[in-house]
C-alpha cells in the first residue's frame, strides 16, 4: 500500500531533490527526479506533483537566483549554502509562481525546513531574504 503524503512531506521531498541535484548536474533533472522517486513510497498523483513542481523550480532557477541575489546584497550567491539556496528557491517559486500556496505558508515552511536542515542561523537568514524580496 502506498503512503499518503501531506504537503509538508511533499515539500520536503522537493527540497531534497533540488538540494541533491546541485551535486549531480551532469544527470538530466528528469532522470534525477525519477531515481529519487524510486527511493520513496509515493502515490502516482503525488509523484506527478513532485515532478511538476521540481521541474518548475529548475526551469526558473536563473530567475529565482537573480531574485535571491537582489535581496542578499551583503552575500554573494556562491557564499550561500546549498541547503539555504534549495530552500529559498522552493519558497520563492511557491510565492511567485504557485497560486495554490499562500505566501505565509511558503514562508513558514521555508523557515521550518531551514531549522530542520540548516545551521543555527539558517532560519533567520532564510526569513530575512524572503522578507526582503516580499517587501521590495
């Protein structure tokens, strides 16, 4: 029997794919997603949602990174840890392009993921970058 994931679990799986993809850019994203999905229990519609959103984030990566860069004037993008970049890309994609996700939910989930996967300063950093973008 396939497990049913809630949005938080789905979001975390998307984050993990985006994060790990940075270390394997030579593999096409479609193949990377397929390989990842084979490692988890997921229903077909959830797998499609994960794939669709991940593909959307990857396709908008340049725009998302430019937006992050414009808000993090004291930080060069190359100095931002991969964990924070993956979280920021996911959150900003949801805020800018996913009308189903309320902005406050995207922010809350990003801060929670930063708390879970990042360093001590990650939640504050992620929240600050997103707040800077929203308040522009």
